C-alpha cells in the first residue's frame, strides 16, 4: 500500500477557453469549480498573485469543494516582484492570515521568484527565515542560477520545498528539500502551449516517486487547448 498522499490538478480552473472542451457548454461559470473539484483533488490558484481576494471569495471556495480538496495559493506579487523579497514581514503576515481561512483545505503557499533576481544566498536565507513554518512553503526559481546545491541546502534547513519545474530553458532538477514535493508543469518546450506525451509523464512520475515524499502536489499550467486537464488525468494514472 502507498504511504504517500498525492494531489494532482491544474494551475487554475477559470479559463474561458475550457468551456465546451472540459466544461459542458451549458454549465454556468459559477459552477465550474464544483465540476472541476469532482475530477481533481487540488487546484493551484494563480489569481492571488495579481490581486488579494476578499475573505468571502475564499469562503465560497470552501463551500463549493468536497472534504479533502486542497487549494495551493501563489503569494501576491507585492512580496516577490514589487518588493523583491525585502521588507516583506507585514505582507507575509497578511497573506498567511488570508490563506488560513482555507483551514484544512489549504495546500501550499507558492512564492515565485522573478527571473530578474539571480542567485543570492543571503537574500534566500533571509527570505526563508521570514516564512511561517506552520505553512507548507514552496519557492519557484525562474533564473537558472538558483538551481544549485547551496540553494537546496538553505531550503532544506527550513523545510521549504524547492519547486520542481518542467519549463523551457530551466533545469528539471528533482530535489526534495521538504517533507512534501511540489511540481509545476509549464510546458517542456513551449510555455503553456505544450502537450506532454505519455512517455514524458511516465518518466517524470518515476523520477518523482523515487523522492519518497509524504505528500506530492503536482500542477499543470499548460492551459492552452486544455492540455493541463488532459495531462493531469494522465499523470494521475502513473501515481496509482
């Protein structure tokens, strides 16, 4: 019997171009989350990166999803892109308070570093030390200089997950730096517009399972042509 829990889904559920492809044509958009949550057990929310949602919106998500469903939230851009990871304690506290509304339906908090920030060990160390250890924190690097043993060591010491990525021109290192593993599939050769083959996904699943994590959070961000839905369903089979 498998000793790990696996959460596999897409990076968002509200895409107009999924209507009539994934969502039935006649289904009202406010019902899309319920429909999605019957087919996947998690979703990654990118909208929180662009604007802070109202509490009422998060409470609405709770009502429309079943027990055991997980929302992973991308931290607001004010923390990572506007303030460039500095002087962010108040912003972190506010975002954690918002995320806490999701209670046991909260998956992870994803901090996506901007590609303009290159490897800086002190900056990383200071940032991870400011994170609240009561949450599953994840860092996604967007510049290849961060993909090194020193970065992974800093994350490991604070039980912060390194975000494993499949994306153009970024290393596909498989490193476990926390009790859980977090993966984002953006598209191997093209951002967002890429359909992974069964061989590619089987190979990825084999690599990820070797990490022997307690929990896996795996998200597909290749929303073009509904590839994310198709590929998430495929990779679910390889984790059974």
